C-alpha cells in the first residue's frame, strides 16, 4: 500500500505517539551501572578522614604511594613528595582509628599495622640497596686499582644494589660463571673480565653461551672494563647475553643510586 502526502505523514506520527506511550508503560526500570569502587578518592589536603569509605580510599592511596616510592626510579623531589604523602596518610588513618571502637577498630588497626610494617621493610631495603650502590660508586672511581678478584666483588655489589640475589661461584671449576644472580624469577649467570687492554671478541661469548645453557640459566651478563668487537655485538643480538662494558657499568651504578644523585667522574681509562 502506498501512502502519499500530508495524510500519510500524520498517520505515521499518530502511530509513533501510540507506540511510545505503550513502550513507556511496559518498559522496566532503567538499568543502573554497577559501581566498581566503594571507596571515596583520598583527599590529601583534607584535615581528617571522616567515614569508612574515605578510610578505604586512604588505604588504596597509601598502598599505591608505598609501591611507587620503593619500587620505581624517582628523582629526589619525587621521593620527598611521596614520603610526605605516606606519612600524612598514616597519621590520618591513626587518628581515625582512635575515634572508633569495637570490631571495626580492630580491623583497621590490623590493616594499618600491616601497611606500617611494609613501609618500614621497604625503607630498610631501599636504604640497604642505596648503601651498596654508594660503595659501588666509590669503587667505580678506583677500578684501575682493583685486582680481578676485587673487580668480581665490585660487580657483585652492583647487582645486589640493583635488587638481585647474588651468589659468588668464581674460582676453579666455575665453568665461566663468576656469579649467579636471581630477581623476579629470572636466573642468570655473570662472567667478569678485568682487562686493561684489548677487546672481547665473539669466541669468548660463544663459550659463555654454552655455560648459560649448561647451567639452565635464562640469560647471561658478560662484564668487562674494556669494550667488545663488532662481531661480538652481532653475536649477542641473537642470543640471551647482555654485554656490559665500562661506560655501561657507570650507567648501572647511577641507576642503582637513583636519579638526581651526585656521581663521581668516570675512570679516565674507560
């Protein structure tokens, strides 16, 4: 059936109005999107925590700030800001806890103590790693006076300062692995070569690759005070070996110390 002109348009309009009224009467209540977060965002400038929802927000903020403070590379200003916000949140949570009683207070105290202990542990760990990095920095400026054994100890301190668990295995029968290191599930071996002259070529790295496979390690670090040939660099591009020469050692020590820290000049013979 073909409908033409204004009469057709008015019929369509009446039909639409009738349909809209019926649809509204039969339609269920509008669905509402569920709220994922029940906490209130933490307000650092607020003088106090006033509700359980704000308390949840304070704990969320605190966990994030603690992780960022002790598990990221930060500038001195960023560290100071996060230290302030952590202390601020802990203080306000402690004051909130003093105003409540019963089971709720016991629960808040337990969570507060857990976070407080985590802050202390992370702070002690950060200070220990920073102290190790400072020792490594001092040795870095004195590399030309180290013995091969002293160089190996220095490299162990660098990896410890970077957060690795380090085991010294050098000596007879080490099969080319002077150190074993672990971090976040990664197993690796380290070979330390103290050279005053010359470069490291691909034959040494091919032998080192065999040691990596033999020890069932994920990768290997080949560390030297000198540099590597182009053939050596091409070889490691296809194998799980990381090359660390003199300038890269400087970068690793500075990374362990953190951004913004003062560093002594590189040894002149790099």
